[in-house]
C-alpha cells in the first residue's frame, strides 16, 4: 500500500460508489467519488417511469431503510433515497469528472488522469475503487446512420412519440418494456429482433403482454432480422423475406450495455474468459493490480444480468475491510 495521503479515489457515484464511500468512512478512511456525470448519473437516465423489480428491502444501502410506500419503488423514489443516504453520510462527489486511467506507480499509489469539465487534470490517490457499472456504455449496432440525431440508446419517455413511427432494435427487457410503453402512448412500434422470438429471459410478467400485442398486430415484430442502415426517416432491415424499409421518426437500439473494458485495461486490469470478467480476488474484490478494487455491476463482464444492486451490496464492506487491513499493516 502506498504512503500517499489523501482520499481513496472511487470512480463512479452510483449506489455502489456511495456505499463504498460510506463503508470506507466508517473505518476512518477518507474517500472521494468522481463521476463523469453526477451523483446517481445512471439511475437518473433510466426510463422516467421505471419501477424497480427488486423490493425496497433489497435496494437499501449502508443499513439505511428504504422507506417507500410501495414494495417496488419508482426511479424517482430511488433517486431521492440514495441521494439522502449520500447526504446523511457526507459522501463527497466530484461531478463531471471522467477518470481516463488510474495507473499504479513506483510509490505504490496511483497516478490518475481525468477530464473535468473539458479540462485535463492529473492527481494521485493511495488506492482506487472502480464502481462504474455498465449503463453509461451502451452497445452499438455498428451500422451506417447510427449517429443520426433521431437515434438513441437511452429510452426515457414515450410522450414525444404519440402517433409517430418508432423502431426498437432488440428483444430483451429494455426493448420489450420500451415497446409496450410506446404502444400504450400511441406510437406505431416496430421491433427488430435478431432471435426467433422475444427472449425467454424477459421478465415473466411482461413477456406474455408483448407476445399478445404482437399476435394482435398492434406491435410489429421482425424476427431473425437485423438493421442494415438507419436513414433520416426509415430503417433498412434485413429479414428472412428480404430487405424491408420501415418508416422511423425515432430509432432506439436497445441491445444492452457492457462495462467499459478499454478503461479497465488502461488501469492495468486483466479481462478474463468468454464473459470478459475483470480479474479479481473473490473475497476482497481486489483486482490483479494491488490497491485497485472493483465493486458492483462493473464486475459482471458481458453478462450484465448477473450482478445488480440486490446481490452486490456486500461489496462495499468487503472492499473497505480489505483496504483497512492493508492500511493498518503499512502504518503499523
Ligand atoms: C432499467 C433497469 C432496471 C433495473 N432494475 C434493477 C432492479 O430492480 N434491482 C437491482 O438490483 N438492479 C436493477 N438494475 C441494475 C442496477 O441499476 C445496477 O446494477 C446499478 O445501477 C449498479 O450500480 P453501480 O453503482 O454499480 O453502477 P451505476 O449505477 O451504473 O453507477 C456507475 C457510475 O459510474 C459513472 N462512471 C462510469 N464510468 C466513469 C468514469 N470513467 N469516470 C467517472 N465516472 C464514471 C457513471 O456516470 C455512473 O454514475 C436495473 C438496471 C436497469 C438499466
């Protein structure tokens, strides 16, 4: 462990980053969160009317009860809850600061480079916790027209799309929920799905609803199909029956997310196996880089459904315990 003083750098100020800051503080270790956006940047950008599938007791952090009237809180309630927890414990967040790399140097600490509100900055930290999740990094289709202004990988609200043509690419939870929501708000929805059907892994209380809408021809679904090109007012889709041109006022590629593997590699973290899981010790969550820890959804690799708030809430205390032990051994 480094002799560098100053706060431990936590990359990401989502629920995991907040929980890590609190657990470190409980062990008298100073921490500072850095976020490329702001406190709870990911959840803020979730669909506006999203309701958590987890119940409130499985979403709470730092031992603070999540007192919402419903068992399944809304996005807005969760934003208020996590912010209140961060406030209560005085969690410090440096917003609009994207960490580009954190490299272990000869002192045993980390040289960190970042961009803060358009300016390059460099600083050092005795240890680093990466809690960057994956939601900030949507997968791309890799087709022409993907950067047009009516194409977005973030579905927020159906209200702008009443009586308009919308194409959704994907057949899993995010795509299905968006398709139903848009349909209910009066959009004409076409889904472009690579597989033979809607994924069996879609939430069991949502899938039948969508299948019924497809059967009733209220939502159009093109299966075994993929997007060839996006144009300003249509999408070219390759289907088993040949190329189809689908009118589109808006296009939502909702094909999933993945951790920013390039960032992890810039920090020296090894990415392992088919599922591209960052190398880490199963007990302490320390990566292959001594003093650099990984927490929360970033540990999922490509299987982003594997780790979520519910089953990664213990990461913060495990990392804080490990860091506390390391520091005690250095300063003893
Ligand atoms: C629609 C939807 C529904 C979900 N429902 C549930 C549910 O019911 N129950 C459940 O347990 N989980 C659910 N999840 C998953 C859950 O939201 C995530 O597991 C959780 O947000 C992960 O928290 P985190 O703090 O690890 O990452 P995030 O919340 O993603 O936070 C990561 C933060 O890191 C920041 N960041 C990223 N890269 C950098 C960088 N280089 N420098 C600085 N900052 C950076 C981001 O801006 C972000 O604020 C759902 C996810 C989605 C998308």
